[in-house]
C-alpha cells in the first residue's frame, strides 16, 4: 500500500487531488462523477486499511467508507444549521463563527449518521412553515420529506462503486478472492492472518476493477446469509477499530494530564476510566506509540537478565519495534518466541519423519 507519508506530502503541497484525478483518467470505463469525492475516498480508505488487522470482505470497507462520508456530510450540515444565527458582520465575528462550526462538526461526527439525520431534520423543520392546524399525518409527511431530502443531499457526497475501486487501485491495496467473496487485506502491524491461500488481483487491470465494481453494486440483502454475515461482521470490526482510534486521542490526553498533575495514571486506571478491555487497551497504546503520541516508559532493569546484541541485530529489532508499535524488549521476546516455536515444529516434524 502507498505510504501515508507520500499522501501527506502530496496533500500538504495541494497536489493530491490532481494526482488522483490524473491516475483515474487511465481507466476509461470507470466513471468518476466528482474528483472531490474520489480524493476524499482515498483519504478515508487509507487509514482504515492501515488500522485493519484482519482480512475482511471488500464490501465491508465500501460500506464503511460510505458511512464515514455520510456522517461527515451530515455533521457539517448540522454544524452549519446550529451556527447560522451567530453574528458574522465583522471579520473577527466571521472567524469566530467558522471556528465554532468547525469545532462543532468534529464533536458531532462521533454521534453517528442516524442521530445526525434526525437532529438535522428537527432543526430544518423549525425553519419550515408548518401551520398549527396541521394534522399529525401532515407533520409526519413533512418530516419524512425532510429526511428524504437530507438522504439525497448526502448521497451526492458518497463514493460510487467505480470511485471506490479507483481509490483501491491508487492506494495499491491487496484484494483477493476466496470462494465467491472478495477480501481486502489489512495493513496494520498487528495483522492476524485469517484467510490463507489467496491470489492477489491485478488492480492495474481495468477489467478487474470493473468486475469488482459490479460486484460491489449488488445489494447486501440479495447476498447469501453467510456472505452477508461476513460483511456485517467486517463492517462492525472496522467501526470498532475506528472508534478505538478516536478514543486513543482522549486516552493520551488523560494520561498526559495526570503526568502534569503528578498523579500518574496506571493501566488499571485508564481501563477503568474509559471502560477498556485488556486487548483494547494494548491496541490503543500500540496505535499511540506508532503515531508518536506517547513514548515508552522506562522499566527497572534486572541486571541478571541482560544481553548485548550485535549492532546489526539491535538495529533490526529497533526497526521492527517501531513498525509494530511495541518496545524493543517486547519485540525481541516476540521474535524469540516465534523462533523457538519454529524450532520446536521442525523438531516434531523430524521426529515424525524418522
């Protein structure tokens, strides 16, 4: 997959959108109605794949990207509606209004699309003329029309199947077929292999992309129960990982706040405060270390258990530690565990053969 640093550099230069559009023009049969939505799809999909630690159905990623786009649009629209009456006569007032709307938008994104749509419909209804004599049926019809209009407006901001596949090709993700289902491999350092014996597809082939796009267009309701269950399970897993990534910022802020007050927050304190399981806590800490938000805590050294590595081996351990978001000590122990497991399996195999 393309490196995140490459995307950040292009985005900082303001050339990411143009670069993606030029790339998309190489696929004549794939329609891109909005270059802005295509660029947004790439920006959303990359961190999702980077967070994913499993091989999940391609449709799960597609549904997740659309859900993020829908939520983003509704959060923006609701933030604008809630701040429309703020004064903006002077440059200072206009700036304060824009900052308030931006902060509100970030806060609202965590509420979810269903909540945002209902709240936005309620806000819009306040500015819509509905007579006091209107019957409950008429009021319900007005609300239904408002929700339908909101959904239509949001639909324009969602990626199409063609746009999604162009984004996948641009990011150079790994997609393969097993049985009748297409899967996309996650790129997290915590990756766990769950679907083996896959043959990655050539995403530079326009025919392959169009075939995958046609497959995505098939409604989930028309799929078999097993496939539909895998899609829903994959979607829920991505939602959970995304939520943990958002929670990570709050966790780091809370830990640093304790350090500033000279009241260190221990692992048990963090888990209790945020309601995290041991697995979720470890995953959040790995994410934070990989993104450079926290550093490793120094531990007391056991002088009877110390070894000196050759410089070359030490450097390789450090590189793997940075990649996986673990301490060099934990990484070295993991390498040794894997090595001893391999030796043990070879020993068992040679014993059976003899």
